[in-house]
């Protein structure tokens, strides 16, 4: 019998026969209140790493994990010349404010 490409398992046979134990999610939810209390207590820990980890876990559960966005900029800078890069940097500095506005230095031309 020849196997079909893209069909790694026989029809009707599980690829994960053990699978997740039945009722595990329900059991975990039974302890959710206590788990949240432990996380809240962790936010009072003296170790800042524990505080941050506990706060992150609470926020992830309350608001969902933040979306991760990435951009592929491989070789994209080679498409720009020095003049257009300097203009873009200048526009960004104007938009967000810079140390120049606070009198903390001068802006030097960008060296590429």
C-alpha cells in the first residue's frame, strides 16, 4: 500500500495516542483563583525579577499576550542614498523631539 504525500497517519489512527489527559484544562481552571493569588503575592517579592515575571503573567492572562510584529529589512538600507537617509532621520527627530530641543548637543550629519 502506497502512502499519500501529506498524510503521515493512517485514517482513524491518532498521531498522539496519549494526547492531553482528559479533564486537565478543567482541573487547571479549578485552581485559577489560587494561582492568581500566588502571582499577585509574587508582585510583592523583594526580587525585581520575580515582580516583573508575576506582573507579566497577570497582564498576559487579563489582556492576552502582546502581538509580535517583525519586519524584514534585509538589504533595504542599501536602497537609500545618504541624502534620503539624512532627510528621514531629520523628519523622525522632528516628529519625536530630540536632545537638540533640550539644548543637549548638536546634530551631526549622518555618516554611512
